[in-house]
């Protein structure tokens, strides 16, 4: 299935919850961002999803840009925060410098407007 079809499927809610975990394995920032938004919307948390979000949180380089300075890794951390994790308990957040922490907080605040 093409990435565009997957994104459409996510946006239309035409998936079963277990598929969100599968979508997190697709290496496309727009598939990932749409899947993350649905995960937050439905507060869908499994150990596998949490672990994958932590893994994705490392994707903060040029290859993982969503828009401007915002990367899929920053969005993954914001997603964890939106799922109820505290900043202090997330090593992926604590390890960021102040600039990147600010990026994550801006994404968390404007989460509904993320691509």
C-alpha cells in the first residue's frame, strides 16, 4: 500500500488500532506524524508503541524534517508528553539541549495543528 493511501486511511479512521503500531514502522515522516496524531487522539498506548516512539525520538536530523526545524523525533517526544508521560521520566527529553526542549514544547502546545 502506498504512503498516500496509508495516510488517507489514517485520516479517515479506516484502520484498526493495532495497525497504528504497524504504521509507526513506516519510514515516512508524514505517515509517522499522522499515526502519532491518532495515537494521541485515542490515547492508544502499548509497550510496543511507547518503545517505538522512544526509538523515533532519536530521528532529529536533516533526513527527518517535518517543517522548518521540527523533526519527526521532536514530534515523537511531544507525542509521549501528550500521552501523559512527565518530562522528568523521559530520558529522550532530558537529554535535549534547551533549544530542542523548546521545539518539543512548541510542538506539544500546537499539537492539533501538526501536519
